[in-house]
């Protein structure tokens, strides 16, 4: 096996939440290998554990058992500073609620990760403008998030996720707060970035539009992987899937 | 599957370095910008501190004027004054705590976001320390001046320059240092521990926190 074939691998991930007497295994032994440059969707109804899986892969939350390997590095072996480096340089995050910093302009938001990476200010601003142009918002660089529509805010968030040239983009329900058409535009943009820049896109979603563009779809149910479908198979089934609701 | 498990010798952290520590000047710059772009919100928080310290300083300044120890009424007024000063301290403590706790907890999500973007815990804490420290010093200073000026004006109106001897001026400077010290310390106590707690949380916990 080539050392860098897989960008993310998880081994026996378990995450347990205790609510009073009740013990919920949000993740119950998840093994998942994600190839470099892949566009992968993690699908499942709410409460299936997909967000928990997403957070574990992104190092935003620690699993109770099992390991996550990013570029063959066990995340549990990293100290706080190495984890911060990973979040800064290797992973770009996109959230359902955009999570832009409300008091900062679009450009300042996009530039923030370059500040944490120690990039000189001028270079960071240049990089920020380049990215805003890439997502089609170069002309609105001085606007605050509240002055932008949902779709535009998500574009800014995508530009921010790309700031330090990550190898992985993690998107948690990126279209969850957007209308149909805007959601499609965001999906197209993610797909384009995946193709053009070779960045691996991992998206937790229950948006069926995502299925169309994914290389693979991972179905999660009750904290376990129910099935993994390759794109070729999805194409055959897509007709039957429309209208199906979780 | 087990054959494919990557080895994990100590050199297996290939490509992962330690995140750089940003210099203090960068934190200072970001904190100043933070106060500036949140100007109205900062002013409201600062006025909470200002009012608390102004009340405290007003009461304390009243106590600086010498009293006639043979005048029973003046002596009992002076005793009431020291109780009032303790009350004022309590009021300003609660006021500042409230203002700062609010302004920090409403930014927990921002702390979580910054951590996702690669900010180190201690950098986030540094930002809040600088911001709270600056607001504490400036607002306490303004608060002390406000309270002192109002008390002195009232005194001038009723008793003229009586009692405004050198001891009064020296005591005023001491009171200034005391007020700014108390104001800044309370501000930092209210702001830094919660910011520190949020920074130490896993990012997802800080992001999820609702207020």
C-alpha cells in the first residue's frame, strides 16, 4: 500500500454519550478509509452519528475508543500544538451555520487562518483576495457576514477553509441552511475545488443532491457504517432514490 | 485490515509540525482591532465598569475631606460613608462581573471557530487578557475621574475649597491607584477564567455552547 494513498483512516471508532441513565453509542466501531482526492459524502439521518464521525475525523472531538489517522499520523499521538497545526494547515472546516466571525469583513475572515499560520499580513491579504475571487466574491471583500446572503456567507467560509492549502476539506451539512438553488451552487463549487485543486472533500450531509457529485457515499445508521457505495453503483440507483425520505 | 494499519514510531508525525506561537505584538494588534470593530459593544461593557468605579470613587472621595471631630452629625455621616464605600465596592464588583461575563460568553462560538482555524489555546486567552486588561484600566480610569470630579464639584459648591489641602491631593492619587487596581482586577477575574475555560474545551464544545 502506498503510504499516501489514504488521507484519512479510522479504526474502530467508538464515541459514547451518557445522558442520565441512558448510554448512547453515537459511534459504534467505525472503520473508514478515505482516498486522497476523493469526494466523499457521509449520509445518514440526524442522530445517526454522522456529525460525531465528522467531529472525530476533524479532531474537534476525541473518540472514546479507536483511532483516526490523518496522512498516516495517529491524531491521538499529537499534542495540542501539533493538533492546532493540523487544524490550521491540513484541514479546512465548513459548517452548516457558516461560523464566520460576525464583526470581521469577508476578507478578514478569510485571512484569519493565514494569521494563525504566521503568514505576513500583505501576503495573507493577497491570498485572501485570490480566494474570494475564486469563490466569486472578490467584489464584496469589505462586507460583514450580516451584509451577505447565506450562500455568500458559505462561499466566504469555503474560501476561509482553503486559506492554508489544506489537503482535506471537512464540510458538516454545508447546504443545511441554504435553499435548493443556493445549495446546488455550493455543492458545485465544492466539486469544482475538489477537481481543480485535488483537495479531498468529506461532507456529512442528508442532502441527496450531494450524492450526484460524490465519488463514494458512506451510509451511517445507529453509529455504524451501513454501506459504502461507489459512484458507479450510485448512478444506477439514482432514479429510484429521488423522493425517498429519511 | 490489520496488515494495513500504519506503524506509529515516534517519527511517524511526518508533515505535522508544532503550530507556531504568535508574538505578543500580534495578539496586541488583534485585541485592539477587536475592541475597535466591536466599538459599540465595547463601550457598553466599558460603561458597566466605568459606572461601578465612578460610584466607588465618588463615595471614597467624599471620605477624603477632613471632618470636624467635635461635630457629632459629621462623625456619624462619616461612619455611614464607610458603609456606603463597602456597598459601592459590592455594586461595582457585581456590575463589572456581569458586563464582562456577558461579553466573554457571547463569544464562546468565536473561540471555537478560532481554534478550528488553528489558534492555540494560550493565544486565545492572551487576546481576552489584553482586551479585558485594556478595557479594565481605561474604564476604571475614566470611572475614577468621573466620580472624583462630581464629588469635588459638589464640595466646591457647598463648602468651597475648604479641606482641599495637600493631604487631600495625595490621598486622591492613592485613591486613583486603588480604583484602577480594583477595577482592572475585577475585570480580569470576570473575563480571563471563562475565556480560558472555553479555549481549553474541545472546539466542538465551544462551538455548540449557546447563551
